[in-house]
């Protein structure tokens, strides 16, 4: 088993100092891909409408062996865009998509 480290980037670097053991790089890469949506789900878009989340997988004594990036993009469609800095108002049925 080899120890792999998962460094996370989303405008700031969070370096993994503990790591986890996996049978090989493919297993570590699969874990990285599975982790990205879980990490991104609780983070809101800030400072713009595009945000990228990247995990770099590296071996303990070696180079980066894999990277995966999840990009979230926010796009308002039509004339029903909320004013700058304000939430979109809900309709009577709670739907905010109108």
C-alpha cells in the first residue's frame, strides 16, 4: 500500500499533511473524483460566477500523480435576474426559478 496525499485548491491551498493509503494511483484518483462534489456542495460562489475546485493527488515521496477539477458556473437567463447583491424573490409556491 502506498500513502497518497490530497491537496485541495479553490483560490487557497489546503495541503494534506496526513494522507491515506491506497493500493495504487487508480484507487486514489477514484477517491479524489468522488471527493470533489462533496467538498464543493457547501461552498457558495463568491467573487464572481465561476469557481473551480481542484484536488491534486501526490505520493508521499513522489510527484503529483493525478489532478481532478470541478468547475461551477452560475448563469442567469432572461430578464428575471436579481439586482446586484440581492436574492431572487420567491413566487407564492416557493419556486425561485421564475
